[in-house]
């Protein structure tokens, strides 16, 4: 049985040994971190410092927006009191909800190194990152394109309008009633120019009547949904205009 003085000495020895063991470990911190943004792309520069008494083996610095890890960069061996500078180009994934964030850089975020202090690895950038909605609406495309030009074909050229109809699109952020639709018109299959819509509907529309067009040509249409952030779906559902009043002859 240990006497009181001996027990105290043993306890002090154990605690001292633990402190000594902790002091003989590396201690990585993010000394500085900055970020610049270009749309959905981020450029991050950061400096990892080893404040510990011994060298730190290779590790990984991870970058986060909220709870989402954007990626990381490898960091090589860092001697005591030394630093490792680096940068990374990151893409903001669609899983990050729209809003303002401060990017977080975390040294050794995969926890490969046993450090003297495991709670000082992260630092937030001072610059805010603005995340906007980048998810396109979900849209099944144009259902029908119809007109009514009575009489047989081959007569004098007339003007007629086409009625286009579709089911409403849905979106992760924009209500269906606020989604607009871009209409692309062509006179040959696959001839639509998707760089510029022929017509754009009011928000929430589920149909559109084109201006009058000469009836001496067939017309082809594609309709795409566009949300409030400017994201447009990429469907290629094409419908040729049908004359419901043609009776032949």
C-alpha cells in the first residue's frame, strides 16, 4: 500500500509524464487563410504552421462551407516552428444551400497526426463566400404545339399562331409560379438556336401562343424552364407544330 507522500509523488510523476508526452508532439494550426470567388469557383490560399516541438508528418488541409467539405490539399512534412504555404481551386457543389458563408480551413482534417492540441486546427477566412442557387429546374418539356388553319394545303400563304402547352416545372428554390419558360422555334428538326430564345413567357405560364407565322413552312419547338437565379434546364424535347383543322383535298 502506498503512503500519502509516495502516492502524491507518483501522481505528479504521471501527470508530468503526460504533459511531457503532449509537449513532444506536433501542433498544427491554420495561421492564415484567404479566399477569392469567381461565381461557383473559389481560390483559397492558406498557411499551416507547426507550433509543436517535433516535426509533423504529411497531412491534408480540408476546406469547408458549412458542413460540406469542398476538397483539400496535401501538406508535406513541417518541422517545429515551420510553415507550409499552399493554395487550392475549389468548386462549390450543388449540395451547398444558397446563402453567405465563411470558408473554414482545417489542418490535418483527416486526423492522421496525434497533436499536442487537437482543438486549434481550423480558421475561418475573413471574406464572405456568397452561394447562389445553381440547380436547374426539373421540367419534362413541351407536350404539344398546335394550330388551326382550315382548308386544304397549297392555297395562298396565310399567317397562323401556334399554341404550346406543358406541365409546370419544379425547382429546389424557385416556386413553380415564378419560373419562366424560354421557347425556341425552328423550321427544321433540331434547328433551334439554344443560345437565344425566340420567345420568353411570363412567370408561371403553362402555355404560350406564338405570334403569327407564315403557314408555308413546318415549325419545330423546344421549351426550357428557367428559375429566378437564371438556371435553365437542358431538355431537348422537340415537337413539330400540328394543324388540327387541316382536312386535306
